[in-house]
């Protein structure tokens, strides 16, 4: 005859005192309270596994786990046993699934993706990417398991950003979501990347081409530059920008220490020392690697004039009021507007790059690789990029920059096409000799 067990009560559990040896207080149906000699009280559940072997599960300590909660745990265990499941094995599996679920969230994979990519970026860029993800993606997607995310969920998040007009951000976020969800596919959390179907789901900003003058208007531009009444340093900055056709930040943040006048070479570093209080002043060459700018005779003359004005400072082109702050990013365009140009539709400072590139290509003298390297364009073909970067084409670029400066001089009075200038009888010989010497 089975022994009758009197169910426990909270007062009895609370009143149980430690003895010299451990002892048990039974509640029935396999549940008992183990009172240790140390005074610790532990809920345990004794049962028979589906295999027929004895099992013993620990539910937790009393009073942290009360009598009512312990009985609920017993009821759950008995239900599992009724379905042929071992409570202990089920608990282990639940812990594994919970751990997988924690690593299966969009936020967890996003942080993993960011960590894997950060080594390829500058420190500041990595910070900006993480900030965008935290602000624009985590609120709607962060805590959700990636296995639950469909294309419509990802698109809804992008649409929220789109509504505030941040279309450039939307484009970047779409690429980042695709990278994050790719990890989910690789981890076998999902079988298909739903981010691949986001393309076309949001509006895109129409590409803006920076305005540039047709080359036949070069004489007009050069004459207006010479007649400009702006401050001397500004006029010289415009001339320098036209001669070297580099990007605005590469020019504005230039330091005298970057110039080697003995070699007639300007080395724009991949990153510069930041200037306190000046946004993005750490920017160097756009691609993050040093960019070499051979200095023509005309460029050296302009730099010498600039050095008389700012040579005692660190910055080549300081601002009006503080020598340690660079001139405004609008300085060159403001000067062009003063000359009578509409910088939105006629020409802007960045348009000098287009004009130079057009002339160099149309001349027929220079290799594509040399032009691309001097323009500091990124080569998308990885093999070609490695070759071009290593080769540099530096001697050809020296001749090319000298040719561009001479071409500008030739257009000061009357326009001549790049091809005609390159193939004048007197100049063809000298250029070809230079190229032969370089080869």
C-alpha cells in the first residue's frame, strides 16, 4: 500500500531547520524539499524517465522559488512525461534554443556584421555606420529573430526613413541590411535573403552631375579669373583648384607639410590630423590612400604666391578670420558666382575636374590608367586596381599635369581644342620625346 504523503505548507517549509545531516520534506508526486545541513533548502523532483531509468531534477532554492511555483514546475514536468519527454533534456534543449534565439536577432547579427566590416573602414566611418544602424534599423528590427523577417518588414523600416526625405541614407541602409541578412543565410537561420528583393522598393535620388563649362569657354573663364576682385588668397585658390583639379576637401584641408618642392610633388595623405572644431578636417584623399599630385611649373608659381600669404601657417588656404581654420567649402563657388557664373547649372569648383578629365582624354596623348590615377578614381576591378595602384604611372602623370597647365595657358586668349593643342607640329615632337623617355 502506497504511503500517504501530507502536502507541504509554506509555514512548514519556512520552519524547517538544518540538522546534522541533510533531510527531505515530501510534497507528493515526486516533489520534495531537500534541507541541507548548511541551511540551504532545495526543491527537487524525482521521476521515472521515458526510458524507465530514474531521474532527478532540481527546480531551485526555497524561498526564492516558493511552494506554489515549485508545484507549477512539477505540473509542467508531469505533462512532459505524459508526452514521453524527459523534463531535464527538455530544459537543456530550451536553453540551447534560447541561446540560439539570442544570437538569431537582427541586432546580434548586425553587430557581428559591423565588427567584421569595421577593419576595412576608417574609424570615423565605422562610427557613422553603427550610428545609422542603431538609429534607423534597431528600433523596428533589432529585437526580432531574423527568421521572422520578411521583405515587407525590411521595406517598412526603409519606408520610415524614406518619409523624412533621407534617400541617400535609405540606399546605404538597404546595402547594409543585405549584408546583415547574408550572415543569417550563412548561419542557416534562413534559406533565402529577403533583402535581395528590396531593390526598387524605395525612391532613389536622381544623380546630380556637377556643372562644368564646355572647353570652348575656357578663355572666358581664365579671363574672368584674372579680372576677379576677390581677396588675393581666394583668387589664387581658384587658380590652384583649376591647375590640380582635386576634390574640395583635399584642397581646403591641405597643409604645407604635404608639399615636396624639391621633387615638385604634393602627397595628399589618406587621412589628416583633425582640426579641433572643424568638421571632417581629418579627410585626406577620398579613397583613403595617399594621392600624388605632380606640380607643374605654373602650379609651383601659384603656390609660391600663396606661400607669401600663408606660409607662416600650417594650412595652405586658411580662412579669413582664423589662420588655424580652413577657408569655407563655398569659397571657390562664391568666387565663381562673383565672376557671373551660375554654380548650379554652368560651372562649380568640382566641375574643374570634369573639364580637366575631358581635355586629357580628348587630347589622345594619355593612357586611361594614368588619367584615372590622376583623377583619383576608384578602380572597381580588383585585379586592375592592384596593378594600377602599384604602377602609379607617375612619370606619365608628371608630363600630363605639365601638359594641362600649358593647355590652360594656350587658352588664355583664344580657344584651342585639346586634340589640336596636343598635335601641333612643334609640340608633338616634345611630347612624344617625353613619352618615349618615360617608357
